[in-house]
C-alpha cells in the first residue's frame, strides 16, 4: 500500500470522525426536556468586565430531571449569572434564592419538540456535508498522486466505503436524538 495514499485516507477518516464528534457535541446542546448542565454551555457571564463561560464562574448541577442548580464561586456573581441566563435566549427563567440560582426546565410543547427535531436535522445535514467534503478533498489528493488509474479507483472506492459508514453513523446519531426529543 502506498504510504502517501494511506496518509490521505487517514486524514480523511480523521476529518470524518471530527464531523461526527462535532455533531454529537452540538446535539447535546439541544435539550430534550431533561435538565442537563450542557444546556448552559453557551452562556457567557460578564466577569469583572470580560465575558467568561458560566462553567468557569460557577458549578452547574442537576438536582433532578427537571431542575438545574447553579452555585457561583463568588456570591457577588449571582446577579450577573442571572442576567446572563436571561440574555442568552434559552427560554429559562432563573430564580435567585440568595445562595444559588435554580432553573426549572419546563416540559416541551409538541410544537417546540418539532422545532428541536428540525434543529437536530440541520446539525445532522451539516455533519454529512463535512463528511462529503472530506471525501472530496481525499479524492482530489489521490488524483494528484502519481499512481496508476486502477490504484486511484481502488482508493476512491475505499474512501467511498468509509464515507458511507460515517453517513450511516450520522443518521444513527440523529435518529437517537430525534427519538429522545419527540418522546414525551
């Protein structure tokens, strides 16, 4: 096996795997009715003048399936954290009890579930595009290499098999998330 072509295939596989991992991380941010600290990962708190991720100024936990608890490391940050959650447009109504912030995650309406399923589908399609781009890049690199046409075709077939495998994995990840979102 040509070492140069093997490097091209390995790079393509790495890119495809990165696309799949990115999809899984993005789908974690789409809530399915259950409280999850990842829901607040996009919240940025004004920490003495600089925007800082919520996870760096407070401890975020789930107390039960519908409740998030945020315990700031400095009590002075309670107001800033509360303001940041409200401004993040996540649809949460934080309650400040003077010690911590509690968020009750409301149950999803049927309409909202369908919107979230569409968002998950968009993320899935984006991952598929990334996987196909990795295939295209690998095929272009193979065409530039100095090997016979038969060998090029064999490598292109290998890359297509890997592409099909990753597309199937993407569909499986999406199907699981869609089921999770639509289950009441």
